[in-house]
C-alpha cells in the first residue's frame, strides 16, 4: 500500500513475540523484527510527508536494519528486503539506503553485544561426485520447502475450525506443551539457534527437522507471533546434516547447504540466500550453496512462506506469469 504500514501494531507485535518465546512457542525473532522495522520506516516516511515511492524505500530500509541487527548480515538484509515482495523483480533503487541502514544497525547491535550465528563450513571438496550430492540436497530441500509451507497452511486451516481466537491460542499452547513433555526435550521450543550449531557438528537428532516443522506449524498457526526464518534455518540445517551423513559429506557442508537451500525455497529469494551463505560461512562452500539454492528456487514451485508474496515472473522462463 505505497509503503504504508500501521505503526500501532508495532508494540503489539513486539509484546506478542516476547510472550510466544516466554511460553516456549517455536518461533524466531526476525519475523517480528521485519514487521517492526518496516512499520517504523513507513511511519518515518509519513512524518517526512514522503511520496509513496520514497516511503516504500524507507519501509525497506527499516526491514533491512532490523534483519541485520539480529543476524549480523547487512548485505543479505538489504537484498532480502528488496527481493522479498515481488519474485523476479528487485528494487535496485533502494540498494544504497538499504545497505546504509543495514550496516548502521549491525554496528549498533555489535555495540549492544547482540550475538549472531558463529558457523563454519569445513572440508568443502569440489569434486564432481560431491556436486551431484549437493544437487540431491537441493532437490530434497525444494520438496521440503513445499511440505513446510503445506504444514503451515494445513495447521492454520485446522485451527480455524475453532472459532474463538482466544480458545484457539490456548489450544495451540496446550498442544505444544503436551508434545514437549511427551518427547522429553525442549530442543524444538523457541528459535533453536543452539541446535543449528549442533547440526554443523553432526550432533542433531535425525528427526529434528520433522519435529521443528511440527512445533512451528502448531505455534504460529494457532495465533502466536514470532518469526519463521530461524525455524526454517533450523529445519534446513538439521535436514542437511542428516543428508550429509547419508551421502558421505562433511556434516558442516550438508548443514550449511541445507540451511540456505531451504531458506531459498521457502522465501523465493535466491540472491539473498546465496549472499547469506557468504556472510555466514565465508567463501567456503560457496559454490555448493549457490548450486543448491538455484535448484531449490526453481523446483519449489510457487509456494511461499509469505502469503502476500507476488510471483510476477516465471521461475523457469523469462516471461511474466498470467496469474502473477
């Protein structure tokens, strides 16, 4: 809507996200951060009496800043904000202000001792056989992204059978609590950043990716607020780690590739996904991550983590989609 976003929702989103984490819901922080940042940027544009185009850029700047403050990935944050709304169309006019906002936010977060991921890819051997194995992970991540999106939609549909939204939230909370105590671990509650680090060492459980999808769908579809991105990274890294063990790859290679490939398949942001791999892991494994991201992007269809995402262009041909 021309970059206009309700500022009054900002406080509600923040408080609701905190409550979700306190109650053990499976969600991240970045979804709320994107909404809060976008809302603040939009409000700033309204105060300056900016036109719709400038207000849209300021909204993207706010999104870039909050994403960067959490992950410490300024270039990814800027590109993600420009790439997320319309698949196949990147708002390059916003790149300089978004980069400035993202870098500034990251530096402020560093001064405030905000920690981000400390992940590494080891033993990335670029052999023909390994490229084939990475392609398999990319294909499977595309399928997994469709399953994850499907789980979110299905759980939302089932929850809507409970007409009272308050009862819906209580029911969701009780289901998550019962499941948590039934399996005897809190690994799938909260964002799960520590499990992501375990996945890179090959120490995550084989069923971890399935359980995270289940817990996230039950939490967010019930009405709890929070982010989906860290749960996606959790799911991708644990699935990739599992596949690495089966395919004979280093666990860190599989976890890193799975992490960014699933992120790409679910957000439909290939440029941001590839840049994310560089900012998180450095140059190690870059070619593997790029290959898996492109495959996941092309094969994940037109499903998305975000219902408002517009698929303007085809993923496999340089043409506009008729229903885009």
